[in-house]
C-alpha cells in the first residue's frame, strides 16, 4: 500500500510547484527533481499539455525505487479535477476555495488540499480534509502561519506563493508542514539534491520499516 500523500509531503517539507511552457519541459523538470531525491511534485493546470505531462511522470520513481507522487495544482473546475484523477494524480490542490473540486475529491476518495487566505477559508479547508494551502503566503508572512497553528494545531498547512528556497526554514519553524516553491530552486543537480537532503524528514512506517531508519 503506498504512503499517504500527506506523509510524503510532510516528510519532504518542500513541494516544487511547476509552471512550465509545455509538457516536455514539465516532464524534464520532474525527472530532474526525482533524480535529486524529491518524491512529491506539483504540476499545474497553467502548463499547456499538463495532463500529458502528468500521465508521463506518474509511473516514475525516486532513486530508491519508491513511486513518485505527482499531484496537480491550480485545479479549480470539475473538469480539471476529473481529468487529473483519470491521469493518475496523487493529489489535487486549488489556489482558493473550490467547492466543485472538493465534491469530486470526496466522491472519488482523492486527496484535495484546498487553498485559502483568510482564517475562515483555511479553517473550512482543514475541517474538510485536514489540510490547507495558504496562498499568497508572502503577503502574510510566517507569523500568520504561527497564528493559524495556534488554533489549528493538527492542520497540515502548506504556504505557497512568493517564498524563496532560502526562506523555507522560517516557514517550517512557524508551523508549516511543507512549503510550496514555484521558482528559485537550483538547476545544478548536486545543489538541488542538497536542498532536499537538508530539509527531508523520515516518511511513514512503510518507508522506514521497523528500524525507524529512512532509506533516503
């Protein structure tokens, strides 16, 4: 049985958000991220041919042979949600409240990380699925996440938008489970691998086994 997406994302702690010019570039970047030790990647519907890119990357694995977790972000319509799940998406993400996507996710038993910005929107998303994307996060800053966690201590919160890779530790320290990064990750393979290695935590018991050691 595969790891739950929440476990994978929370262990990785940095979620790359890919907005590319075409499907081929999205596939190349996803492949490079997986080779660098990344396991969860968010493609977006703003990439032309995103469904094709999704279908081509879902079968991939990380360097340890674990299946890639490829999700789709900027999902705001029923059609996008259905297409993403039909193509094998491991999770869906919206930038703002999207009741129609929530309905599809509930009907199909899919993981949906719903976006929001106000405390009410974020609380509603958490009540629905235990998680929320905070967007655009840079407007509020890490202190906002700290305040949210004070009243939603069990929530898996993923701030995204305008955050640089070097700022990720500040957001994690404020209580974010993971941080969405759309740009600024290094192109050099060794440097990219170092970013993920520095942030990564052990995943779930299916990955670590009885020894508690992470196979990464």
